[in-house]
């Protein structure tokens, strides 16, 4: 880790004050910062809508599950179990999409950090 710390120190020395603030904002985030970061930017309306649909699907899943345990005939059991599985799959797919968006945001943040590092090192080598 000594090598990484040396590079970070070198980069911070070559950055202007504005660039240093921008570089500091690109630090690694906690899980909660990543989750709430989904609701920022151009696509926040999609994630808000997806979370609403996820809650609706989860409600239908609970409803199907309750009906499953109250059913007495095999045909009804199969019907409610199928509904529960479909809605649970819907919830799972929407959550996977949200996790993929969090991963995409983390990758974009790292790419921006690399760009700042390259520009910083390039300006340092030109001097």
C-alpha cells in the first residue's frame, strides 16, 4: 500500500484547489451513500418508479402467500404459489437492476478518478 499512498500524495500535490475538491468527492462510498446516490442525476425518476413498482410487487407477493396458506384445493395452491413466485421474481429483478446501477455509478466514479490522476501526472511530467 505504500506505493498507492505515494501516488495519491503526488497526485494531490499537483492538483489545483478545485481539482483537489473534485478528487476528494470521488473517494469510495459507503453502501448507504451508493443507495442514496441512485436518486441523484438524470435517471432518478426511473429508480423512484422502480421502487414503487417493487413495493407493489412485494405487496402482491404477500397477498399471494397469504392466499396460498389459506387455500384448500390443489388447483388453488398451484395458482397462488405461481403468483407468489412470479411477483418475487419481479422484486428480485428490479433489485438486481438497482444493484447494477450502483455498480455502474461506482465504475464511473473510478474512471473519473483515473482521468484526474492521468491529467495530474501528465501536467506534472510536462513541467
